[in-house]
C-alpha cells in the first residue's frame, strides 16, 4: 500500500505511513490526528471513512475474542458434569456386585476346605 498518511503523535507530525503501518501501530487511537494530500487540515481518524476500518476490525476481533472467552468460562451443564464424574470416580454397580460375590465365594471356600 501507498505511504500517504501523516499522523500527529506527541505533538509531532510523523509519516508518511501506509494503512497497514497505521493498523500495526498500537499508539494510534480513533482520536489521533491524520492528514494526507488533498485534506483541508488535520482530521481525527474516526472522521476519515478510509481509516475508520482500523478500529472496526479491532472491535470485531475483540468481540470475537470476548465470545470465545465467554464460551470457555461457561460451566458445563450439571447433568453432563455428574455423568462424567460418576463414570470417572466409581465403576458401574455390577462390578461392585461381582466383587462382593467373588469375596463371599472366597470366604466360603476357605471356611469349608
């Protein structure tokens, strides 16, 4: 892209910058003053249709990031959590029954033999 944009940072005019360079500059805000050839004077970035996109893209990305964070922070439904924990912490009841029967058989065999 063409380097056509001049900006004022810390009361000093700097530039020229390309659109991509402006987008990569973290010190730029919607209130940063900008100028290019053909402008009558300095304008805030928010008032320049070509540069409004700089912050719309950021806000869209921030919205997407916030939505992802909300999804990650959301607790799983309690019924799913109970099922998962039940499966992980204790075997099904028939295994307990089988274990009890084997233990009882062991005791009986040792008492009579």
